[in-house]
C-alpha cells in the first residue's frame, strides 16, 4: 500500500480479541476515519495507537464471526506526515482461510 510517500508492507495480527494492523510508517490519529471493516459490514472505529506505527482494534465475537464468513478485511489508515493532508488509505486482507487459521490457533494454546 502507499503511505503518501512510498510503498509499504502492512500486516494484521490477531491476538485473542484484538486485531492489530502493523505498518512501518507513523499513523496519523488526527482524524476520525481510521477503521477496519469486513466486507460491507459496520466498520469498527474504536482503536488504540500502539507505539507510532500500529493500531489495535478490540474485536467482538460477532466481528470474528463476520471474518470467518467474510471475503475481505479492509483497514483504512492515515499516515503522518503527509502534507497537504490527503485521505485515509485502504489496505485489504483476504479472509480466505481465516476459519482454518483461527481453528489451528485455538489448538496451539
């Protein structure tokens, strides 16, 4: 994805009931459009900044259920500094295999 200056690699990590989107670029929290969204479901907008380069979203059992059935998870992020101010950038994660991965993760614990 683009951060306004360069192409960066972004990944998502799930740990229990948290989903963290990790980037190598600083996140701009000065606007209210950072969110994650499964397909066209209601977006999850409540997040915590982790360091300067990651955002953690609390996800409900319903959100995990939506990810199990969904096709794509979109994360909308802003980066700092981008001047002039532009928009939230979207990165998409395929949910193909998500159910199998969650099942395997439960068996590891």
